[in-house]
C-alpha cells in the first residue's frame, strides 16, 4: 500500500523504513564536497575563511562552483595544476573550522 510504513511485531516502525532521520546524535558537519559537474569532474568544493576567498579566486586553480558558490564555497580544480596535498589539507582543515560545532573544534584542538 502506498505510504505505509513497515512495522515490527512490537508495532514500532522498522528502522529501514522510518520516515524521519535520527536526530538523537549530532550530525557531522559537511567539510567539503566532491564536485560532480561535467565541466570540472576532478575538483573539491570547500568553504574557506572569508578573507582568503578573494585571493583564492585570483588563482586559476580555484573557481566559484554552481549552487555552493553564493554561500561562500570555493572549488579547487585538481586538473589545473599539480596538486599540493599539504595545501589541500590546510584548506580542508580551514573548511572544517568554518562549519564545525564549537565542541567539535574544542575536541580537535585538544
């Protein structure tokens, strides 16, 4: 039947068919996204610190991605130049610090 929820013997919804997400545990913040656009399929989208954004966009490896760009996110094209993985790690750390909860940052810094 359309719209029905499978139920266990104790009349509770079966976990695989529950219609609402479990909000009892904190959700992990999104640090970065793999860009799935056809124009730049090998890129990562991240949120830099606001003062760094103009400098990053001045570098040809970085661009404003569709959908995420208006919210301050930037993408790094891995095919534009050899990848400096230390730089990527620093950008991911900075991105995480932009979106993480204060208690998560405290745990990270300990």
